[in-house]
C-alpha cells in the first residue's frame, strides 16, 4: 500500500505540472489575463497532493480487501479524482491565494485519472507476473468438497495469475483437522464453500481462523444473498426480519428500461451494415433462413421469441432428442462442444457471440434487457426448483453475471446464484461493469461453445 500511496503522490504532482504546461504553453489561443509564475504552483502542490491523498483514503482506495476487480477500483478512482477536483474548484472561490487556473484544474482531472488508472493497470499486470513465478501467492484451504468447492479449486489452479494455491479441499467435519492443516500447510486463507454447513460450525471455523490470523471468505447461500434487503422489525416484543421488494422495481426499472432502449436503438443503427454482411454469409454457406427464432421464457415466466443469427443446419431441433444425453454441463442446460448441428460459419459466430446480436431487437421491443439472467428454454424451466424461479423475476439479458464468470464452464446452480446476486444487488454501475467485462470475455471466447 505504501508504494501505491507514494506512486499516487508522484502522479498527482506530475498531473498538475503537465496541466500547467498544457494550459499555458499549448492552449495559447485561450489568452489568460496573466500567466501565473510556475514556482507559485509548486509552492501549494504539497498541500494539494496531501488533500487528494486524504480523499483517496476516505473513499477506500487504499483498502486492499475492498476491490476484487480492476474495473471496481477504476470506478472508485474516477469518483475520487472527480471529488478532489470539485473540492479544489470550491477552494478557489473561498481562497484566492491558491492562484490556480480553473482550466489547469480541469486538465488535471483527466490527466490524473488516466495516469492513475494506468498505474493500477500496470500494478495488476506486475502482480499477475509475480504470481506466475510463485511470489505473493496465497496458500488457500477450501472447506467443502462439493460442486462449488471443486469449481473454485479448478478456477484457481487454471489461472495462476489470480495468486492462489489450493493446499487442500476437505469437508469441514473435524475442527481439529482444520487447525492441523492451517498450521502444517501455513495456510493464508480459508474459503468456506459448503453452503449447507451449519451456522454453529461456520462460527467455530471463523473463530479459529481469527485466532491463527488467517483470512476467511464465505460462499453465500440463498439467505445470505438476500441480506441486503433485510430490515429488522418487531411484533409484540419479538424481533422479525422483513425482506423488502427487489431493487428492479419502480423508478429503477424505468431507468434500466430507458438505458436499454437508447443503447439498443443506437446499436441497431450502427450494426445494420454488419448485419447485412452476416446475413449474406449465412445464405452463401448453408441453406435455410438467416434468422432463428427460438421460444424462451422471459419476465414472470412469459414465453417470447428470441432472435439469433442461424448458426445450425436447418431442422436442428428435430435432431436434439438424439443428442440430449450427451450434454457436457451439469444441471438443466444443454451444452456440447462438438455439436454436429452447428455449421462452420455458425461455430465462428458462436465463438465470438455474433449470433446473439439480433437480440438487440428483443431488447428494443422490451422482451429482454442488455444485462440480466440468461433466458431459459421452456423445457429447462419445468425442471426448476422453487428457488431457481427467482431468476424469472426480471427481464432476461443478452449478457449477465454468468457470461462474465465462466460461461459454459459454470454449473447450473452456481449460475442461478450469480443471477440471484445480480437481482438482489442491481445498480446501473453493476450493469455497466458487466457490459465492460463482457468485451474481453467475447474477444477471448472464454467458455463459449
């Protein structure tokens, strides 16, 4: 953290110096009444830098545990730089002796944000490089040898750049065994991945982790996922927990729908030439229609026709019963890497999710959203448990939390948990973050088939 604070301080000073020269050496067509002496800028830079660092600390930029993704840290950084800039602009009106040009401060805003963002990007790259060399790796014990625990271990082992080394996956039955492993394996972190572990057992494990100075994380169950909507009430002296309505209601739903219409409309206008090219290629490479309309289950369980570019041979649905038993994912979904029904062009389109683009029409017509749970097939919905159906409370999306967290590699129940987390914690920022994370997932074709 000390390195990051010092680096931030250096870049803040650099941003002010560069903004000064940009204003008074390059923007010569905006003639100031007088050019402030450069040394006077330097004399207050120490105060300004300390002020900015204090704001950064206040918003939590130096809390290591706060950020699990670079995009979250960049968003917080944007808010911190913007707040610091407004504070400085406000001080100009209250204390004229600062002698700062308002244009200099506005230039500092974008220069500082870009340079500080690049610093965090390079820190991330350097951290991943060190992790690949075995430096700074956290020795992790996973409690819960079920599906979730195994999936976590697989992801950690596949991507060494994450900085985790799994030292064991065990069932949390014997507390003394857990203590022995923590001591012998020099465990840095414990992940409680069994959602069916009794509360008393979880508290015992947490207590032991705290005693040994070991960090711990808990994979949330369904009750933990709705904790953000729980209010404490009282009836006849008895405390009661009341669960409020989901966030995607009323004004929030209107805001999300407005953004969907604007972005989908612009996307359809911009992509029209590309749509025509894909339509021509589909016609030239295989017989059949350009578009494929498939019945999916949408908001509140209502069926709708979801549009896609046709990526399979004509009559593919008639062959499905012969392939259903060969699905390569667990749960109610059907996924098959070498599906014989997929055309050569269709395989390319699926790899980069090009076949999904016509769903912008579904978004524009109100049947889907840009971000939301994956729209299920009716044959999948009939197999749902009661808690699975919560994902039908909102409009399905073109992209969603499961697409940016593993796509075809995720087990079905984990996918539903991600969807429920999204529904319970919806915000415009969460939608934007998922959209941003979708871009590299699509470009790298991770988990797509």
